C-alpha cells in the first residue's frame, strides 16, 4: 500500500508502508546492504594496528574482566553454579544480547544525520540504513557468541546441543532492533535530543534487564513490568538454551515473534511517513 499527499498544489507519491516491504527491502538491495555492512565494520577499525582482530579480542577481554571482577573480587554466584567461571558464562550469555540491542539503539538516532548525502539521492533506499546498523551489530554479536562457546568448552569441555535454537531468539530480537532503529533514526532527524534520551535509556536498561539476577528473584508485582522490557524474555531464554541446555519456551517465543514483527512494522511505517521531510531539515 502506498500513501500520497499534495505539496504546493502538486500531488506527489509517498512511500510504501506495506509490512512485506519492511523486509523485502533487504532482499531487493542485498548487494548494496552487504557492501554497506562491510564498510561499516571495517571502517570502525580502520587505522588500528590489530584491525578487525579487535572485534574478536574485545569480547574475550570483557569476559575475562567479568570473571575477575564478579567471580574473584565480588565472589558473586548464580543459583545452580559452583564457580566464578560458571557465573561468568551465565552473565556473559545475557550481556551478548544486551550489547547487541543497545549498540543498535545508541547508533540509531544518528543514522540519517550521519548520511545527509544519501538523503539527497532520490534513488537511494534510505530504509536499508537501519539494517546496516543491525547487520554490523549482528557481526559483533556473532563473534561474542564464538568467544562464549570457546570459554564454555574450556570450562565444561562440551557444548549443549540446544545452541541450535539460538537463531530463534536472535531473529525476533533483530526485528525489534530494526524497528526501533527505523523509529529513532527518523525521529532523530527532527528532534536532536533523541540521542541524549537514548543514552539514558541504555543505562537504565542495564539494571532493568535480568542480567545480574533472574526474573524469578524479582518481587511478583514487578515481574510483569520487567518482562515488558524487550530484552528480558530473550535473556532468560538464552540462559535456558546456552547454560542450562534446555529447549526454549516455544509458546512464549511465538508471542515474542509476533510482537517483534509488529514493532518492526510500526517503526517502518513511522520512518516511511517521516522521510519526505528529511531533506528539508538536513
């Protein structure tokens, strides 16, 4: 479905808000998207001595820091774990997903602002720019997962077969991320304070997500509020898959998939309605 409007007495065609279009744009422009994601990843490490190797070394260093600080200094333990190494595995399994979403949120308000030249090119598909951010974040998330699996092999000498369910968690979280990126990137063009607000939200999410505690340890009256956080369900399910070796909650996963698709479509609609004014503001 396309929308139309009139400006200065001349009818102009708008942009499709068809929910299928929100995802088909990835297939239509997959070669361009691949090039932009590669450039984004490589550009982040351009000029550094270790280059792309940092994307793998960094999660390993963070995992080592969590092990030392929480395991040896604070003597933190998770229910069902018996060592600081196991606690680090539990903590890092949630932080991987947290870092993925918060990386997307932190960069989202500046996606369009950082690419004004693309806005002035009528033929350029602006709607794929949030996908570029999500794709780059997914690359770093994949390397973090590899680092986690290497560490798990060192601790337990084996991996749970239930790791095959991880894509069922990552894909809907990607939809949530791209939906929020569409919304925040479009809003950030008109309201420059969005970036500052998102920074505060990201800090709050660190403590409002079940990273350092399980949801069941929260008072019952606050559990429903906590589960409204888009990260809470996937973090709990990630621990279930990665650490406990159990299958995910498929019924809850089905609801999460539907909700994430709705978030993605709503963000896409907002982006498509707002994009015609980008050139005037920039």
